[in-house]
């Protein structure tokens, strides 16, 4: 087996995939190929391929030259309105990638799968916390589970192995994604400030004082590569979190202070409703504050914000398994939010 490493990052433009690519570029010893529907601008270290992974023929055609791939990092996601409808497309995309690559990449060593707390049923309501990788499963449908079962079955008798990463809510600054909590808070705060309003927590009142963990996209990228290249991690799942816990009732006033705003008591307001008519205002703010011309849709994931702010129960996992096997990175969640808001300001996504 040769020592060169070629990463195929599936879902290259997402909050997770884009940060993973920049981490691999910084490591310097990886060749990188990014897959997504949108494609991307090639850099010196990464080339992008636009592909429709829901189409087995297009997948085979676009991926057939990729005989050099050693590691598949799967972080693609197709959004659908119901949990049941999520299964077919999200399983199909993974199957199409693996089927296209496995037969041609003779040095394939590892397939990394991005999961989340849905494995624990966290999206349905109160679940056992801290959630452990060894916890029992729940009634399907759950596409994360189907994907893992596919990899487990596919791996039998092969020389490659797999790992599954289970982050909490992932915090990063990539735009145009259905799941970006940082931009939800930043844009909601910026518009509130523009309207001369205090910053109110818009979620369920019961969510304001519950414990929550978060996963920084940069930390997740490091953990993903660690799990993919550590023999001790083969064929296992890992919870990956910042390592601390927060409550909105403590964090929210600090976020208000960051934006130089007053905080006011929580008021449950569905963001999908109250932010639906703010597109024209956002365009005015872009002119007034000389912001980058991202569309309102690109910077706002209101449905995801409503989802996260509805968790009126503790939402966290046990991250010690990864630590026991040698991953010791951690991130201060409060500082992480402020650093990411700073980054959005530097990129002229929100007013300075």
C-alpha cells in the first residue's frame, strides 16, 4: 500500500464538509477532492466535482476516474419534510458513493460517516442524557442508523474500515445550508438591533434553562481525521462535542452584550413566521452596512433555529469514549460563538 492519502469529501460545501476541507488543506499531506451538487472553485490543494449523488449513473460517471481515493469522508445531507422521507435519499447517496468508489479505489482504507444525536432519538423528545455510543437503538425510521448498517454490512471481509462521528449541533460559518445555528443567531440579532429591539430568546420557554452541548466545526474536522486515521477507532462510533455544557439563560445575555444590545425576557416566536417578511429589510441593511451580497435565503436557516430552540429538555452526550482513545481537543463554547460572529463580520455577512 502506498503512503499517499487522498480524501474524498462528500458534501463539500456544508458547514461540516467545508471546515473539514480547510483542515485537510492545513495538514498538508492530503490530496483532496470535494463532491457536491454545487461544485466549487478549485484551489491548489482541492479540486471540486459537481455530481448528483441521487443518480447512480451520474455518480458512477463522475467518480469513475477517482481510483486514487484512500479515505471517503461522508457529510452530505438531503433535507426532506418528514423523518421517513429522509431515509431513501440519504441512504441512496451514501450507497452510490461507496458503490462507485469501492470497486475502483484499490487502496481504499476508510469510510467516515457523519451522524448526530438522531441516532439517540434526540429529535423526538427527552432522551437519556448523557447519551452514550453504546445506548440501545429506537424505532425507525432513522437514516443515520440505516447508513451505519449499510457500512457495517458492506465492510465485512474488506480491508477498509469505517467510523461514525456523532456531533451535537455543529457550529460553523458556511452559508447556504439548512442547518447553521450561528448564522441564525447572528442574522436574528442583527435584524433585531436594526429595528431597535432588545434580543429575546425566541424558543420554547422550557428550552431556556436546559443543558446543551455544541460541536465546533473545526474541532469536528480534527476529530473526523483522527478517527479515520487511528487504527484503534476502526468500525466504531464516537460522540464529538466541545467538552463543556451551556444553558441559553446564561449564554443569551452574553450574546446580547456581544452585539451591544439589551437582552429581554424570552418570548416564544417561531422564527419561520416572524422572520419570513424580513428579506427586503435585509437587502436595505446590506446596502447601509456595505455587506456582501448573500441572498436572505443563504444566510438564514429559520426552520433549524426553531428546531434547536424547541428542545425543552437536556440535550447532550458523553464524549469520553473519544478521549479514552486519544482525542483530547476541546473548545470553549462561549468563546466559539463570539469567534464565529467575528468571522461573519470579517466576511461582511453581518454588520460590524
